[in-house]
C-alpha cells in the first residue's frame, strides 16, 4: 500500500494545482485602488499616462475586465518541484478553467514517478474547489477513481494557515493581481519597451513584501495571518521581484516572479493571450472521482495527520 506516497503526492498536487491557478500573487480585489497616486493629463477624449502608477492602474482595470484568457507558463520552487502549465482560465465569477500540468523535476516529480505517472496531469478549476486527474495508477487503487477532488474548505483544514491563504487566493485572485501587487508595493519602475513573442510591450518591475502584501489584500483573520507569516518565515520567503509586460491595449502579456526559499530559488513565468476566449469546464464523472479527505481515510491516514 502506497500510504505515505499517496498522501505526500496528494498534498503536493493540491498545492501545485493551486499555485498554477493563482496567476499572480495577492488576494481579494480592492476595486482598482492603490496607495499610489498616478498623474494623468487629459487631451481631448484621451488620457495620457505619464508615470508607471497611472499606467498600471489602467492595466489592472483593463485586464480584470477581460474576464478570460489562455495561459501558459512554468514554475520552479527550489528542489521541491518544477513544472510547466498551459490552459484557459475564466475569472468573471470566481476562478474556473482547465490546465495541463507537467512536472519536470524536483522531489514532486520523483514522487509522481513512484506512482507510475509520466508527470502530466489535468486540473479542472471550479468556484468551490478543483479536481486533478492522477491517471490509471490511482484508479487501480481506488476502484476506478482517477480524479482527486479538492474542496477549498478541505484544503484550508489540511494545510493550516497556508491552506487558508491559498483558499483566499484561489477564490479571489485574477491575472491583474500581478499588477495590483506592484501598485500595492509602492516600488515600481518602468524598465522600457520590449517585444514578447512578437508583441510590442512595456516592461514594469518592482519588489513586493510577500507577508505585507498578503496582510493588505487577503481576507485572513489575525490568527491565520500570523500563522501564515510564520510559515513564510520558516520557508525563507520574504520578498519577491515581480515584472509585468503589457501591450498597447493595456492588457497583461507576461508576468514573472522571482524570490528565494530555503530549498532554493522560486521562479515563475506566465504568458497571457487570447483574452475573452470561451472557457467551458465540466466536473469529472462522480464514479471516477474521490475526495482527497476520503482518499486519506482509505489509505489509513487522516487529514489531520497529513504533512
């Protein structure tokens, strides 16, 4: 019986799938406000943005109103995991969508191989949670149930303060949060004009304090926030450098995040395209789905014992 491996992989998949869907750091929206006070000049019917704050306020608004996009990127978290992801996301009413995730290295990739997986899975996102297709190896152990279902409430219970933070982000984050994080940091500069995959863009960069940003933008209560800050400190996560590239239509084209962890460097690159694309996602068949909390019980463990 693969008790420990299944539990470890299941929790890692939960976090990895959550990180994949959170297209930018930050939490609930603040209606487009920020502590910056960008200047604008009116010329007839047009508004000319004369500093980075004003420019990024426009980008945040325009990207948020686009409601959906095609997303592609890669993420590495020190020695823990590296992965690639691609798919579509809709954020018009919570996060919904479908992503293909391929683990390319790290301890997570090794654990997937122990389960007989090729490292690739599909994740489907819904307003109340998400589901991950773990393939035939899991199905053989669970009577044909190849999908693990994670509810946001279960995630919060299983992962403590970090689960509460992920739940908050999963339910409230949208692609423009990467822009919002720069606005909230008060440390943003215009780097210059650059081409990204053939698209002319303007590049902005800044440094954000992860704990401070979470405190400003999340719905966590004081206890959860304090516990989450301790977990960040234990992981060695303090600040991140966030870069965004936006096109002439004030839409986000690319976002990168870079930081340091105790297990190594954190690097994330995400590309956005096809804004307004139609997103349709169905829940996996009930007969092929098992709740993660139930999986733990069947493997002789409980959610409280998971780590």
